[in-house]
DNA sequence: ACTGATTGTCTGGTTGGACCAGTAACCCTA
DNA sequence: TAGGGTTACTGGTCCAACCAGACAATCAGT
């Protein structure tokens, strides 16, 4: 059974290196096989999968339950479990897997995430200015410092946008941010991701524009907040 | 054990009335308890839950696996399984559950979904005009007819926006649409949802504006497509 | 009295095997 | 050849263990 991919040990919940629960390893293998098109149509039966994975059927079932929750497969008692068409059925929470698939980095998906982020982030800035001008002052305390190391910079950027989105008073926007940030986290530090990461770092360092947004929010100037945010976020989107 | 909520039998996969797998029923109960704040902090142990639900521990485990996949709980071997803070951890795929929680309709969440839809839909129209002007012609065939019954109207609207978003050539936008449509589906036909539904139906009937968008896309006029879409989609957002 | 290792008991993780409950394909009949 | 019934397969559930990690209470050494 293959090792635990690094991107899975990177979360809040660290585990001893290489120690992912069996059902988690099976889940990952099946997910990877579905994403790269190796696995289509009907899945092998749970009993077969258990045998090929050298695991118990229960472990396989737990893995499949998660695929089902992500709407990657459709399971029916008595019938076969089938792989669903991703564009038609999958939800946005698939982004992290999509961005950093098995081994590779998906440039198109990553670009899409950045575009979506620009779209939603700008709208969030607009709504925040309309509804929570008070957040503007708090944002001024979250501006980056030129001397900040990269890690701190990324954390600060996440904190800034999280606070801004919280100012929309809209849970859906908040959840969308979570999903997008998870997608961006998945970009990781592979050499293939270098361009994306440098662009994002540069964006995070633009204290002047982040400050402009904060001021626009503070004075309730929704259009200015939205447009400035849009301009800033667009700077990280690679040209097509 | 409580009956299968109607919104769960409404999907593609119909089941005999009242027949949801046991692990699914448990999943629903736990999810509802988490969403309405009844269940916080540490969950009871799997063995306890199995006993209180009158089910086997495996059924409970499968339910918990799905909660874990939705990032509603955090589970750690040896330690307790804990409920995660929703705004901080949950992903956008939670929308359907959020909109139509246990028994109630969440107006704030529903409004948020509509706002997010307007934001993303408008941007998708813009991108579609930039990248796939050819889609404009196809959209003209998907315009609503004044004589259409409501059900057909809703299906047609979904088809229109799906085609438009497909024109962005961006899987993330496509997935976002799936998630948002799932959220809107969850609004359902409860009396409390009447205002939302009538607004959405009215929007779907605005053939002229849908046609304007299609034409703007056909001639590659991204700003016009985006602004018209934004105006149209805004019409379904209730005033604050 | 305080600190620190130890131990027991709690948690989730995994296994095996058995049986129930649907589905679907096959075969046999009319 | 069309119909229905048998049968072999699918997923769903259960029981009864045992493994492995976490945690708290306990007891020894200082």
C-alpha cells in the first residue's frame, strides 16, 4: 500500500509519518483512480476491492462512504457502485483534490480557483463595506509587513481575507472561502507550483492595496472596496 | 428511528418510501444535531452511539466517516471525536443542509446562496463571453417559453446556466454551480420558501434578459454579458 | 509536597465471518 | 419468442473479537 501523500499530513491533524488509517489509504487510491480516469463505470464489488487492497470489506466500505459523500460515486443496494461524471455531479469541495491530483499539479484547475477567488473575494469586499464598515479598522491591523517571512505572510493573508469575509455576515461566503483556501493550500510547494506561489506571495505583500480596501470598507464605500479587491486578486491570475 | 426526510428521497436515486440505509439515517440525525447546535464538543463514543441508535457500531462508523468527509467532525484514534466549528472548517458543499436544516428553512443562508449565485453567475457570463462566444447561440435555444409549466421552467433555467458555465471552460466554476444548484434545490416547496421560489420563477421567465446575455456572449461582449447577468440574478435576492 | 513514570481503561481502527435485502441475469417454461 | 421464476451476485447490517493510540489516575522517587 502506498505511502501517505504529504498533502494529507499537512493539515491540523498530524499523524506519525506514513500512518494513515487503512480506510483513508483506500479512499485516496480510489479517489486518485477516479480523478485520473483510471476508474470509470462500475466499481469492482466491495469484496473484490477488499481482496485486491488486502484489507477487510469494512475498511473498503468506509472509503466508499466518503466517495459517496463527495458525490464521486453512486451506490445502490443490490446493484453496482458506479463512478459519477465529475463535472455533472461533484461539488466545489473537490477542489483540493483537483488542484493537486495524484502526483501532478493541475494548472487549469488552479487557475480556475484563482479566478473564483477573485470573483468571490471582490464581492465579499463589496458586501463587507455595505454591512460591516467596522471590520475595516480591524483589517488595518492585519496588513502585511515588508519584513515578514513567507510563512507568516501566508497566514496573515488568510487572516485578512477571513476577517473580511466574516464581515459579509454570510455563512455561505465564509464556507466558500474555506473551500477556496483549501484549494490554494493544495497547490503546495512542488516545483511545478512555483509560478503560482510567487504570484500569491507578491499579492500578499501589496500592503498599499490591502490598506485601500480596508479604508474603503471603513467608510462604507462598497464600489471602491469591490473594485480595488478585484484588481488586487486579479494580479495572481496567470494570463491565459 | 425517524423517517426519511423528503428532501433526501427527491434526488436521482429514488428509494422505497421511508427506506434509507441505517447508516444514512444515523448520518442525518447526527448532522441535524450538529447543525442546530444540539451536539457540540466531543461526540459520545461510537459504542455509546451504536447503543442509543439501536444499531451496530459499523453503521455509526460509516455515518461518522461522512461527517468527517464534510469536515463537520474531527476524529482521532484513541481520542474523542469532536464537532468542528462550522464557519471555520466546513466547506461549501454544506449549503444544502444549511439551507434546509432540520424542519426549518434558513433565510439568511438561502439569501447568501442567492448572493453567491449572482456573484459567480455574472462572472461566469463574463468569462463565457470571453472564451466561448459560440455558446451564445446554444443559449438562445434554451430560452424559456411563456407557456412553460413551472417544473419545465426550473429545468430549463438549470440547463441554461449549466451551458453558460460550461462555456467558461473552468471546472471549478462548474463545480461551484453544482453546489449552488444543490443548495437552491434544498429550498424545496415548504410554505416558508414561497417568496424565494416565486422570485426564482419570475427570474426564470425573463426571456428578454436571458436573450440579451446570450447575444452579448455571442458577440464576445464580456462586460455586457456580466452586467446583464448580474442585474438579472440580483432580482432574486430579497432586500436585507 | 511535588514531579515523573507506570498502568489501566477509555477511545477509535481493523478483522473475520455470518446473514439479510435488494438487483440482475440467466434459464426454463408456456 | 415472451413470460416468469430461480439463482448468483450486489450492497447493508450485525456480532464478537482484538489491535493501537490517548488519557487520566495512580504510585514511586525525589
